[in-house]
C-alpha cells in the first residue's frame, strides 16, 4: 500500500537559490528567520513536506519486520497510514458502516485508489512527498507533489458553493484568523480513502485545515474532519510542515511506466 502511494520519483529542481529566501553568512537558508508576509499576512508560499514519522514509531506499532517488506517508510507519515494513529482503538469514532467498509477494504488488499492511478485526495496530498503553495491576492494554489490535482483555495471572501459537483479534491475557501489561515473544503466524492487503513469518506464530509507559519522554515498544520454519515463525531490531527528550500515540484503522471495494475489478482 505504501509503495502504491509513493512510487513516484521524489525529484525536484535542485540547487536553484531562491532570492526570496533569507541566508546565513555561509549561504545556507536561514530557516529560523521571521516568516515572510504579503499584504500584512504571512506568505505561505514555498515547497513543504510533512514532518516524517521515525521508522521506530512504525515498528513499535506495526511490527519489527515492516522495514524489510516496506522500505519506503521515510516518505510517509503515521497519519497517512491511519488518521486515528494517536488514538486508542477504543476511541475511534467509527459508525458500524465505516467499520464494515474499512474491514472489507483491508481484507481485499487491492483497492487503494493510488494503486490505480487515481488521486489520493485529502489528507494524502498533504502528507506524502511534498506540496507547493503559491500565494496570490485572493487565492492560494496548492500543487501536490504526489500527482494529485491542484487545489484552488479562494481567500477573496467567497463562501463554499451551495451545491458543488462532487470531486476528488473538493472546493476550498479560506479566511484569515489573525496569522492563521483557516481553509474549509467540501464537495468531495466518496471514492478516495482517508488513509492507508481504508477509512472511508462520504459526499457529506467537510475538512477544515489551519495553517500557521511560525518562521521561514516551519509551519503548523491542523486538519479536522466532519462526516456524520461514517463517524460519530468530528476528529483530526496535527502535524508539522518543513520548508524544502531552493527546490520545486516536477510533473508526475502516474500512468507513465505504471506496472502494478496488471499484477493485481
């Protein structure tokens, strides 16, 4: 499952010195410098990657043999595997329908959407490999390095569509609460999984993200989910994002050189 999610090459344009990045005397990026600002608000632009979970944490929960059968653990985070990673299983807010569907997906072992070159959607696009944020007046564009479709987060005061056409990435509207960008997203289809465990989402799901850039190199991200069809209460998790300076995303098309699908039985 992890291989299906991260088999794209983690490559960027390397060694291009971004003139907007503050530097230390030796030329290295000063990642502790104050966050840049645009029109009085933090500028979230940059190439970001979610903080990686230590392999020891995966081994503690999933067993000592995992690194031998799944060598790509350094490219994913614990919440990519399970959005409820930080909770005791007795606290997971699954309705019976969600529990049954998750169990069915785990038994099949073949339905993870990205294995079929379909988008991973949220939160997958924010937790695997990297993503680029481009901030402009009235809009922020997010380009996932995973090959997922681009996201458009409107910050011009508009609300979410009243009756959106269900889509993989949903429709997003953002607003500033002080120096924190709050993004509401709705209008999802029900085809993507929330995580590698197979937890489902319905068309009623609403996702709220809170981005707070602490300085040049570090940003906090809090994601919460509300889906009354499958879950008994809202839930979520927090993660840290680290800037990848002087780098970029490159085009990735899953169907190019894809060889997994023919081997599924």
